[in-house]
């Protein structure tokens, strides 16, 4: 079953609205590539790396990170953070659309439902910011456990339109005794994608354009496949839909 779910997750192009997937893929790829290739911000972080090395050697008198970063560094970090949030959002939209297509949902409706749930997700993120910082002392393990418990929370918000409290409670119930299974699936999917990515990156040599293009290509694939995996696990573990595996061919548009 693990292998079947993993294989099905890789078929991210198999949706009834295949054109929407194609447009989203190309748009995300170009957006990622533009940030990596265009001369945006300051990519020199030598001062920060040097301070980190000194800190690891026991020098506690190093300058704080925010004093070592130039405005260009801050701009680049901000753009990369924003880009990662965009990638997460598209993964969320894909999972919503993958499940919603069974009931005739369109890509526009999936995007709108996900947008309406963003305030609740942002609120939860702000509430969890302090606990996340504290969890640094425990190697982020509490955060990882919480994320596994809240794995289906976004779908509860977008599909069932639940309140934040109900979505949290139901996600906790849905992932009960299933957290390890979900964790194994997400890790295996990352490993499967990481092997060809690393191989191609090594073959690209010192060609920076090729290196950036390969990196962006796999970043987008990872976003879509993780979204599809979330949808599959929701249907399989929560809705008990056995026919979700294997997939049926996409319907022509």
C-alpha cells in the first residue's frame, strides 16, 4: 500500500483540470527561476557564515545575525520566504482541487476556498510562533509532532469550511494512530524526488543556469506531489475511499 500511494503521488498531472496543473506548473517554475537567476538582492552571506563558525567554536561575542545581514540579504531572504509560502499555498490548492474534483469543484473554486481559509491559517501560525521558537531547544521535535497532528487541518478549513477550533480538533482525531504512516509517506516521497534531483544537479557541473533550472523544476514537482499526497491520504485515511488507488486516466477537457 505504501508503494502504491507513493507511486500515485508522483502522477501530479492526473487531474480532470489538467490544463490548470500545466499553467500552475509553468508559472511556479518561472517564478522560482526568476528569483534564482535575476540579480535580486545580495547573495553574499559570508559575514553570517563566518559568525556562525565562530559561534560553533565557542565565541559567544559574535554580532547578532540581523546586524550582519545587509539590506540586500534581507530582501533576498524575504523573497525566498514569500516564495516558499506561495509554493505551500499551491500545494494546498492542489490537495483541495484533487479531493474536490470528485464533487465537481473547479480550479477557481479551489483557489477561492483556500484563500478564504488563509486568515485562520495565518492566525494559527502566529499563535504557534513562540512555541516553535522554544522548540529549538528540543530539535524542533514538538513542532514536527504538532504539524503531523494538524496535517489535515487546511483541508478541514477549505473543504468542510469548519471553524479553526473545529478544524484543529477534527485534524487531531483524523491523524490519531496515523501520524507515523503520514510521516513515512512524506519522507519517502521527498527521498524519491531527491535522488534524481541530486543526480541531475551533479551532472549540471558549474553551469549556473542549468543548476537553477533543475532546482526550480524539482521544487515545483515537490510542491505538487506533496499536495497530491495530502489529497490521497485524506481520501484514503479519512474518507475511506479505496478506489483512489490506483488512479483512473484523466478525463479529456
